[in-house]
């Protein structure tokens, strides 16, 4: 019979999710988002704009990585390099990832609405 796993605590689940979406890569990508903002604004955006740009970028990347992990879950289970990721192993449920994806994309749209109308209109294709 299969081994029964103890439920993971909130912080353990958060750590697994951050590993799943490669959160350090999100941090690495932030300067590129800010560079784009500086170029678009032809100068430094104000603090509030920078905040919403960061929120939008983290929401977009988290949602996209979550969708990617869900789409590749079965393939990841077959690949020796990716077979130990939290989703194929069962440490994180697909429904949990789906909820986080929906919340992340909602955060993207919310942040885009705070930037300007054009950002809001373009957010579905971001």
C-alpha cells in the first residue's frame, strides 16, 4: 500500500509553490520590467506606478508559470529531470495551482487598471 503523507503546513506549501514557479527568476526579471517602464515613460515613473508595475509583473509571471506547470504536469512526471517537482509528485494539488493562477491573473488585471486604461485593455494578452 502507498505511504500516507502528513499534510504540509502553510509555510511549507508556500515554499513548494515558490519553488514550482521559480520565484527567484521573477526577481531576476523585475529590472527588465522597470527598464521598460522607464523607456515608455521617457523618464522615471513615480513610486505608485512602480508599485503597480511590480504587482502586474509578479502576477503575470506567477500566473504564466502556474499555467505552464499545470500543462506540463504529466510530461514532467515522465521526465527524470522534472519528475521530482512538487506537482507531479503530488506535494501540491492541481486545484491549488489553478486557484493561485486565477488569483495571479486577477492581480495582473487589477494592477493594470491602476496603471492606465490602455494597460487594462491590453492585460488579457499580457
